[in-house]
């Protein structure tokens, strides 16, 4: 059955001025388990649906965590929800982050803006299973310090793994880095040839980062991007999320750079 | 796209030796002003430890930071091109250790050794290019609220 | 504030009328010396830009003069151009046109009765507020209106600016099967419409009369709608204002082609509408005029409705001259239009072609039909390839404007004469009611009311 | 009604137009009373004598700007409206009265009025959006009832209205109408015209005449030859583009280019499709005071 | 129990018997018929509504109905509509949602009960098109239930093609004019000196059962030979071809070709080609609400990659230019469809050519891209 299942908001954390993280628990039977990188179609009654990537894990195992930025009518409605409110959820859809590709090597996570959200469950899993990898590093770019997601958690993560953060526009009192996210690629430790990179952020930022990483020696097949196009159905039937040969709701959103590079190079593909 | 793994990687081993021979190691405490906008660019640095902020003087504000630099980064390039004046200011955000160069001596060396001069100019050019790309990327305000849609 | 002396009362932005206008009354020492209906609806220059268009275009273009009665414009335009091209549309195509027009009568007259006019009699600012206490009456009106719109939408494609009318007939004619569900709906609407007559008959009507010449099309044998000959019932000779119900007087007629010789438009500074007069007299078109010249041709069911509504027997020559009672005449006309629509549907056989050809030829053509608000006249001059070289449109409200102003003056004066001088607010309310009696279509006249009462 | 009335307020305004678009609201026979339960109709002259004060949550604007006083009035309406929707071709593209933009308005006025000096008007009829910022534009001459309700219900629900910008061909094919130009050689503006009517004319065997204006994606230079193939003269094409959306930029550009190419040696003033007049040479409307 | 008849010959009266046999099975029988100057698909209340003696003349951007000199019912190429009209309807409600007074959300899946269809007169190219849509809509991990309910058990009567149109190229796409399975019954129409008749074969058990109820005679060698000959002859009379190359490679390698500018200058982006295409399946969603806002519905309707909204993201439209939208359609249809669904999306029916108002021809564009690519290869070879 491909209709939204009712979920209840059980937690709501304000991340930034326009972004909140919702924790949802099923009202009835839970949907099949979501893996990091996959997304749900989340329905805000009565306005409509938006695709939202999983942004965290819940202790119950049946819950879902989504971080949503209010940019349109549906996301604004979602961002305005309070515990007890209901939403509809369909999923899981799409490809997960390929964590197996990184086994034994370094993990480099590069996030831009709200792109940190889909990477968070991957980071948490990697931190929980340190023996599977050589190392984990996180690089984060944001517009301003106030736009940084999960700020407190970043500090906690930084105690367990190298975390580098930069902003485009500092605010008074900001003592961290200023500049584009690619300038941080030299500030965290990883062995390029033995690294798997996971990028999520604006497409322009991911393209520049992927090129820089490949230039440094990270294999293109191990640079993963989470791509975005219009999605209506999530089930591969509406045709709207096509990127050349890819149906991003099915063959994505996570796509390796060796596939994505040529596609993203063609304008308006 | 060039790697940004340190300014010196743009030079060959011998050239690197030639350049570093002109350097002395200096230390700045945290919060020290290294240079200021408009001053004559008589020296430049390659950061080894610590963090340097490039900033600009705006009346009535604490100087806004344009970009931060870290280990391996070239601090200052205005010394290479006329009018040899800093177009931004630089101050340390932490204690900084850096290699310091006398600009006139390096320019003189470039003039006498065109191969060295060419290599150094390319290395500085590559840094300028990278900073220009970064500046443009930030100009796009990629993480900002979506625009242009309307519907 | 009430005071004797001279004052100006201004009714800005008339409500529950179609289009924009205002009203100004000048009162000097208890005498209403001037009543002006000022139409500030901006001019749109239809007659100017019709020039240079082809002869096939006036029906669609002139439809846009008025979203309230687009069918009236389309069919007056068709008749005028067909007249110029010497083509007559007859038989089932003519019957379908009448059916379409019945649709517009039903929806437009019902709109006026239930949504615009009735709230005046029951004391509400609008039908929506009225619905709180009289929901069934408002809903009944909406049902009848919907039935009228259903006719226009089926035959015309949509209820406002229908797309299916063309010179010579239609683009596509319906099958009998398509009309069948319409008939079903109209039969239910007929009961509702009869109910509306008796409902409206219960309203409290001020005593009033009018001494205008009455002008309407007449077509012996049936109530004129989409065709007919201009027919005049003169004003009673008596110096006294006639009572609201009078006897019919002998009528005279003139051919449509002579319309502009009899009805002359002139412009006054205060208005973007044009005033017109009939052979130098103030005249009135619309339901009272139609009922006076064509009442005897109403269908038996409509005559019964007229009797039940207290309008007297139109077959015996009873004429209604009370503008306040126009709501009853409209309600009877709605009954007639539904009855007539059912008759047309019953007799319908699909014509062999949806339209007859109307090849261009040079000449002048005249067309007049009975829009819900009154007689609507079009005239076009065509050149050899069918290009329109001159156009003239005379809408009912422009013809009625002088009469409306006179009614306003009298209503206001009568109020002054029969009690304590009313304050501005009371005068405003009274004047707005008086205007709504005529369902003026200001958009049409754009060529129309804020009441300014000057009290000097 | 007891307590605070929390219903959003709605106002309906009229400028130069035939009234048809605001009448569309009264034509929503099934929805009118339920709608009045959800919104307070605060200002709607055609329907009510009770005029509530602003500001208004939702303003529907019918008609185009053609007089100096109206240009002033629309600015006031914008000031007192939270969400302003233009309804119909007049408000959205200047309407048929924008034919004056291509002609000499003084001559037009003289042609209609014996005493033109009494009539105050601007040289151009302009869309509301050329005068004040507009939140949503609903097309059509007249607007479609269903679309009007969609805009209102979407506004009430905080949804984006489901109003497509695509061509009339989309609904035409969806409803299974046989393509008139292809199967019969009948000229049809469907491929360049904005959907909204649901492809009404072709369903009645008539070529679309463009009453919803240009679609979101037109290619008129490629389209005009198709009309010519199907038997229209250059002047016919100019006429059909210059009707109810005459001043819509895409239609105006195509009709002006064609009119220029088709101009007879002596273009008389009687040709309503003649040269582009003042106001067509730039995007911005130029208000000129005709009566001083 | 006797073995059901697998092949036979029947006269034209067999068509009405066939229709009735299908109606007796509770099916809604749909087939071609003449309406509005075209051969359209509609429910048949009598086999006499089939277009006996009607043919069509087609060219790019042009379709005209014409009288034939014979009685053939299926001697016409594809019309303006395809079977997706029934299997993948233009607008379907997917669910309704209500919010209770306590804020609880109830979503009900729409489970409609479509008629059991029987399609009479499916051309082989269109049979392939149905197979293509099967792969798209019910062949993946998620199934489109509205499609599945209509498709499951639809009875398909294929009529082999003996009269291809000037815009046909099923031979290039390997989908016709002969039928190669996937049908319940296959007919081949013959009208010669021996009379007007149909060679009938059953392609399924259900087909065989129906065949057993029809007024047939044993298949005679002459009829079979005439029928096979007519189909073979049709294969040689295709009005169009595709370039004899791997179209998937061609599309992948020509994304930046000059030719796209040329076709973009002509394309109206009106979307007609996708609407008439029997395989184009794209949809968009509508979330509609009632006035109270307490009841909402989700509808799905056909959408088109030519629509600016089709690729609208919060930042704007991805495919803004007409060029990119035409390119998306063509490269998807004959190129990336392979990547996505394991076959071409084009079956060679020619509808997009006929119903394009400005006569853009998919085969001409493919040839031009091929020529441009070949020219470029040649240049490249010369230069090296």
C-alpha cells in the first residue's frame, strides 16, 4: 500500500531560525526500516508532500528523524508542527549511503548547509562502529554560524573524530574558520586513495568538492553525492526526478561521482 | 582544479629550498595584527601553525573577517604585484608560527632567476585563483534561502 | 444630520449593482432639484476598436462589454452582422439561440432577484447575511441560477463569455441526449421559480409609479427575447403620476433599422455612459417595458404565476408601472424562461449543420435583442471583405439612465414630502434601493454611481 | 456571531472590466454559502452593501488600470491587502481595452464620445502587476470558476494553488479531443495559450482563441507559420493575438512584429490592428495624463 | 474435453460475435471508431461501430480520414489516442485524507473498481507499448496499483498491421507489423476476391476459450498465406526508419549536439508528442482541499516533461530552455529508457510525428543527430 502512514510528532528540536528536527513515531504499524541516505515522502495535511532524508536515529528503532527547513508551504507546515501532531509518511525510498565501500578505510563526510542532516545518521553509525574504519572526519560549511545544524552535537562529535567547520559569513564573536568548505579539505586527516567521501549540500558545492577530492586522489567511484531533483511519487513512476539515465528516487539520491560527473556536466539535463 | 595542499607544493624541491633559504621563523601571539590594509607590503608569510584571519576595516564595526588561513597557507600576495600595498588586513586568531619572507629580497631573486620567478608567480597565482573561486562560490550564497522559484 | 436648507447627498460606490457608479442628489429648500447617476466606470472604447476587425469577431469581442449578459451581446451582434450580410438564421438553430438566451435570463434575473434585490426588501446588506435567516430562500435562488448557468454552459461551453456562438449559429450543436439531463434539472427549477414568485409577492412594496415611455421588442405570438420589433407604449397622458398598476395603452412600432433615428444618445459631463432618449422622451426598457408590450404572450404557466404574484392579468392588459415591483416581473420572466427552455428542448431536433454560412458583403446591419436589463441594440457597417468600418452599441442601462434619475428624484422627493426630512444616510439607502429596482448594468453602460447630494 | 470572528477577510475590487471575473464568484452556486462560512467577505460591492474596513487578508482584483484615479486606488488597495490576486485577463494583461495601447486613445475617445473632453483616461490600459506587486495572477477571459475556487481554497489551506502554466494542448489531449490543426487544418492558439479553461473551444470544434493569454512556455516565431499554414493571413494573426490578452508581452511582441511586416502602405486610423502605439516600445507602462 | 481451437478463419460478422462473447464475460469492449474526423478509441456497443472502409492519410503534422475502396476495418495506422487512456487514465484519485477534531490523520487509499477491459484492435506496436508501460508501472519494486487493477486480466485482441502509415517505423523498433506474443487473440484481416475475413489465432487460454465460441471455419492455407503475405508486405512499406545504430549510444553521445538548437527553434513545447505517445507515463500530483480545509485528496494526473513545472524545485526550474525539454523527451524515449526500464520507450507507432502541430519528426531528428555525430567522428578521424 503506497499511501501515507500516520506518524506522530514525538519530538521537535529547533536547529536554526528556519530549521527544525522532528522525531516521529508510527501511530500504527511502522514502515520498513530506513537506512542512512534514504528518504521518506512526508505529508503535511492538507498541503502536500515533500521528500525528506532520514536525519537521525531514534532509540525505539521504529521512529524516524527528519530535519526540515521551512522554504515552501509544505516545509513551513512541517516546521510548524508540535509534539502530538500527525503527519503522513511513505517510504523508505532511494539508495542509502554505501557504508560498505568505506570498510577498512577513511570516511570523509562533507556537508554544506542543511546537507548535514542526511549525513548525520551515517556519521552516528560510523562513530558507533569505529572498528569498521580507519578513521572518520567531518567537514561542514554553513552560511553563518547561526545556520549551523546540530551545533552542540558537533562539539560532542569533535571529541571523537576530527570535525572542521567553516562559515561563509562570520558573525561577531565567531572564532572559527571563514571560507568555502573546500578550503577545509586540507585541515582534516585522511588518506585520499583509501578514503570514501560522502557529500551532501548544494549541487555546486558538491561538484567543486568532488573535483577537489578526486584531484587529491580519492577514487571517483568512492565519492558519493546525495542528489536532488523534483520528486512526486518516490516510487519511480512519475518520471519527474530523472537525471539522464537515473531515476533519482530509485537510482539515487545517493550516486557515486563516477556516474554523476558526466550527468551534472550537461546543463539542464 | 588545483590542490590546495599547501602553498609550497606548487614549487619543485630545489625551488622550495631556494625560497626557504630566504625565510626566518617568526611567532605571533594570539590577536596580533600582522599587517593592515593600505600598508606597504614588505613581507609575506607561510603559516606553519595557528590560524590567521584576513579582515577589512569598517568604521564602527569590529573588522569583518573575509577568510581564515591555516597551516601551509600563503599569508599575503600583494607584495608580488604593484603597487605592493595590502588590500586586506591580517591578524592572528591563535598563536601563530610562520615562515617570514622579505618581499624585496624575493622579488629580487625572481628578477635574477626567471625560472624561479615563473614558478613562484605561478604558485602565488594558483593561490589567488583558489581564493577567487572561493569568493565567487560564497557570492552565490549557496546555503541561503532558495531564490528564483517563486512558485 | 438633518437640516432644512440646501445640501448635497452623495452615495459613493453603489453596491449590489453591476459595475461602478455613484449618485448625487441636490436638495434645495426641501426640493430635490437634481438627481445624477454618475458612472465612473472607466470607458473601454469598444466602438472604436471594433473598427478594422472582421465581421466574424463582434460576437466574441462585444461579449466582453458585459460579463453579466454576454449572451445578449453575442446574439445582438450576430443579428446585426447577419442583417448586414442578409442571412437569416431560422429553425432549430434559432431555437437553440432562444434556449441559450433563456439560460441567461434565468441566471441573470435570478442573480438580481435573490442576491442583489431581495436583501433590500428584507433588510439585509447582502444575500449572504440574509441567508443566516432565510437560507432556504437564498439556496433556492442559487439552484435556479445554477439551472440557468447550466443551459449557457452546455450550449455555450461556459456560463460567462460562452465560446460556442458564431455567426450563422454555433460551432457545435448538442445531441438530444445531451439536452436530456438539462430538462430534468429545469423541471425542478420550475417549481423553485414558481415558489420565488409567491415569496417575492409577500414583500412590502412602496407605492410608486413612472411616466416614462416603455420600449421593448415585441414578437407577436411569443414573449420577445432574442428577436422582435421595437415597440413603444407611450407614457400615460395624465398629469398625475400613474398608479403602479395601469391599463395598457395602444403601442406603436418602428423597424430595428430605424432605431438610431428614434433613440438618440447624448453625452453629459458627469458620466462616462451615454444618455439616450426616445423621440425626445424619457424612456425605460427592461422587465416593466417587456411585460407591458409582451405580457399577453406569456405562457399559461407564467400568466398563472403573474396572477399569483399579484401583478394582475397581463392578457387583460394590466401594466405594472411600479419600479419596486420589477422584482415580481423578473420572477415571472424567470418562470417563463424555464417554461420556454423546456418547450425548446422538447421540440429539439439536431440541425443538419451547426451554422449556416454568413459570407461577408458590404452593408449596414442592425440587431436588437432583449437583454435581461432591457433592449440591447447593435449596428455595424461592413466593407466588401467584411471589415467593420463603424460600430454602434446602445445598451439598456444607457437608455434607462434618464428615467432612473427621474425615479430617484421622485422617490427622494416623495420621502421629503411625506414625513420629516430624512438624513443623508436614509436618503442614501432609499436611493440605492431605487436604483436597484432597475438592475442597472453599469459595466455595460461603461459608458455609470457614489451618491453625492448637494444641499445648498 | 459570538466571540471573535477568526475568519480571514476577503475583498473584491473592480477596475476597468466587464465584471465577469468577479461575477464568477457569484456563479459558484454550490460553494458561495460554504465559502462565506470560511471567509468574511468584507468588501465586495457587487454582492454586498456592507463594506468592512481593511486590512484584508485576501484581495481579488478584477479589471485593468486605465485612469489616473484608478492608478492611485490600486496603490491603496495594495497597501491594505495581505495577499493580492489578480483575476482575469484585464487585471493580468490589460484586457481587450489594451487595444488602445496600439492606437491613438484620443481618436478612440472621439470615436465613442461626442464630448471627449468629459472623459478622463490614460493612454494605456495596464495590468495590475505593472502598477503594484501582485502575489498571484489568475488568467482567463473570464477566469475559470474551478481555478478561482482553487486559488481561494489553497490560500485558506496555505497551499500553493494548483494552477498550471502549461499550454491548452495538455488538457485538450487529456480530455481526448482530436487535434483541430492536425486533423482538420483549423487554426488553433492552443499550443501557445495558457491552460485554465480545460481546452473548451477545441471540445466545441472551435480553434482556441487565446482568452487565457500566453502559456508559461511559448515559441511564437515557430507557431505563427502554423496559423498561416491553416489559412490565416498575417493580419488575421495580428487580430487573433490582439484580443483579450493583447498586451501580454509574448502576444504583443509577436503581433507587433507581424503588424510591422504586414503594414499596408497607407495604414489608416481605422485599422485597429495598425502600428504599435505609445506604450508598446518598452516594458514599463507609461501613464500619461490625457485630460488637463 | 476437446482441445480448444488455436487458429481459425472468420468472416466480418465474427467481430460482433467476438464483441458479444467478451461482453458476456463482463468485459467493457473498447476499439477504434470514427469520431470528429479521426479514428479514436471508444467503448463499442456494436462491432458495426468499427471503422469499416475507413483509412487515414498521415504525414508529419497532418492527419486526414479517407474512405477506402475496400471494407477493411483495421487498415489504418495509429490514431490520436492510445490504450494508455484506459490503462493509465489521465487523472486518478490516489487517496483521501481527513483530519479529526483531535488532530488525528486518517488516510484512505483509493481502491477503485475499473471495468474489466477487452481491447479490440490493438496494433502490434501498441501491444509493445503496453508491455513498455507494464515494465515502467508494475515491473519495479513498487507497483502502480491504479494501473495494475486495469491491466490485470485486460483481454487483448491484436490485429496485425497490413496498412502502415507514412509515419510508421515499427520495423526499426522491432515491434511490428507482426505480432509476437502477449496477446489473447490475434487477427489478421484479409479482403480479396474470396471475401472479407480474418485469420484468428489464440495467444492464451482465455483467448482460446473465446475463439471456441466464435463462428469460425478451419484456417485454410490460402487465407493464411494471404494474411502472412500482407503483413510481410507491410513490413516493407514503412514510411519512416530510425538510423541503424544503437540509439542509446547515439543519444548518450550527442547531448551537446548542434542539432538540438535547430529542433528547439521549431518546437512549441506544447507537449502534444508526449500526450499522444502510447508509452509516455509521466505524472504529477494534485493536493486538493475542500473549503473547510479538513478534507484533502491526492490526485495524480498526466504530466509532460515539456512543462516548466515538471522540473520545478524550490530554487526554480531545472530544464528552463525548450532545447533541454525536447532533448529530455527524445533522449529519454529512445536512449535512457533502456537504462531505466531495460527497453526502448519508443515503439515506432509514429503518433508523435503525426500529432506534432509543427511536424517535428522523431526519426528525422535521430537521423540528423546521427549524421552530426558521424560527421564529427569523420572530422575527428581526419584530424588525428
